C-alpha cells in the first residue's frame, strides 16, 4: 500500500512507513513548501498585474463639503471689501481619472512579463523539487540496500564464528582464527550501525522535501535497486543541449525578466513623453447663503479635463532614472547569457556523469560476480581442509565491498538520470526500467 498523507496523519509519528518512487514524486508535487511558495509568488505577480491594469480606470468618490466664512470678503466684480458671514455646502459624487499614461502603459507591460516569469519560476521549482525528491528517495534506497548488505555480512560472519568456536572446543582449530572472525563480526556490527544511521538521516531529509513530519521513519518499499532509464546512455549531447536551451523554464523565466526590464527602460525613456491625463466630473448640489439672508440650494455639475507633462525627477530629463533602467537591462542580458552557458554546462556534466556511472555499473557487476565466485571457491577449499581462515575473511570482505559498490553505483546512476532530466528541462519522464 502506497504511503499517503491521510495515512501519515492517521498513524503515530514514531511509526515506520514504506515508500516507493511514484509515491515520493506524487507527494513532492502536492506538498513541497518551496512549490507552494512559488505558487503564492505567482499569485502575487498576477495581483500586481491587475493593479497595474487598474491604473487605466477612473475611480469614484462620494461625500459632502461644508464651507463657512466669518470675516471680510471681497465682492466681485466691484472689488469692495466688507464684513461677511455666510456658509455653503455641496453634497455629491465625483468621478475622477488621473492617469500617468506613460507609467501606466509600460508598467502594465512589465507586470505582464513578470507574471510570465513567475509562472516559469513555478515550473522550475516543480522540476527542482522532483529532482530533490527523486534523489532523496534513491539515497534512502541505497541506505536501505547497504543496511541489508551489512546485516547479511554480519550474519554470515557470525555463523562462521560459531563454526570455528565449535572447532576450537573440539581441538581441531586455532583459537586465534576464532578471534579473527570475531573481530570481523564486531566490525560488521559497527558497519550496520552506521548504515542504519545513514538510512534514518536519509529518511529525515526526504521527509523535509515531502513536507512530512521528520519523526516519521520512511523506509524504501523495495531495496532491490535497478537502473532507471529516462535517457539512453548514447544520447547525442548536441541534441540534448538544444533541447535544454529550448525547454528549460529558468531560461523562459530569464526571457520574461528581460522583456520586463526592456519595458521598464522604455518607460523611463519614452514614458515621460506621454502626457498625464486628468479628468473629473462632479454631480451634486450647492446650497448656502448669508446669515442675515435667505438660503438657496440647487443642482451643480462641474467638468474638468487637463493634460500635463512632468519635468524633472520621475519625468522628462530624469537622466538618473534612464541610466539606471539601461544598466538594469544590460545586467539582465548578461545574466541571460550566463544562464545559457550554465545550462549547457549542466547538460555536458549530466551526460558525462550518466555515461560514466553506466560503465561503473558494468564494472561493479563483474566485480560482484568475481568476488561471489571467490568466496564460493574459498568455502569449498575450507570444507576440504585446504583453505585458511584469513582467506575466507578476505573473500567475505571483498564480497561485502563489491555489493556495497554495486548498489551505490545503481543509486548514483538513477540520481544522475533524474539530474539529466532536469538539465534538459523535462518533460518529466515517468520512471521505467
């Protein structure tokens, strides 16, 4: 039964739970905190774009004004000054539009590109998380396999020690040989403890990637590692490099950031040439009058339209703002070029790593077969009284080392396959043998 979030919540946190690769990848896509953070940043970018677009629309205000004058006032058009005591009030609503068209246009263009950049950043984070989860699982699987290797080696050595103990008691074997095998058994006990420690640490690190309680002890469902093929070992490096430059979300994100920086630069250079537009429509009433006279009230409507250009900081002839935006654009271009170099390098490194590990697996298989046959022949010689204890100990150690190297090569190869998959930008392939 595959590990599920519901199952984890229903069981004690100190339980042991088996997990496989498909479940690991599923949980990583659903629960990883970095993916959730990237998703919220995308939502923030979308909200910022909405705010940028809303700068083109007018807004409405409603309220009432009250004005009173006590003191002197100047009559129009006579110009005489006399004492005045009067009041006025003007309830109504105003529809106002104040648009800095240059900023509104270019900021909305930049905000659109920032949404694209955030979307690609989310995809890049998904791919990073998939890689981290897969590699964390293979680390856990390797640790589990090495635990089994240490357990089998310790069990074999302990059985051999018991046989020698009986032989020493019967007077047909040397006590020193028994002690040599006992020393080897004790060494394997230490190796087993270390392997169990590495497995527990790998489980805790994988739990962080999957956003699970680290107290939950994850164990690989199947420690029988087998090579996974996402890409053939003879894949053309040039083709994979071209695929990476075409598909990597980080590069698409960089292109979107480049477009946003270009829009910001154009906004600094050309935006101030576009005038700001102000318009206001007021509808309501105006009432009031002198304290000693009658009060009147009637409908009132005001209309106002204006154009203006800003000169100075934030407007025309703001050379600092223009130069800063040009420098920012140049820096983004250089960053884009650097990213392309990095992606190409990652493909080369990943392909080389996959090919090297595939060769190492073949060599490890041969070494494993050799050491297995050596131990078998050594045991046969011992049965006929020809072999010696040291040969048996050495053969057992060689076999244990060969098995450990073989499982390590398999796990590292599978990790390299997923690293190559990430380097070329996916699509995320399903694991297969």
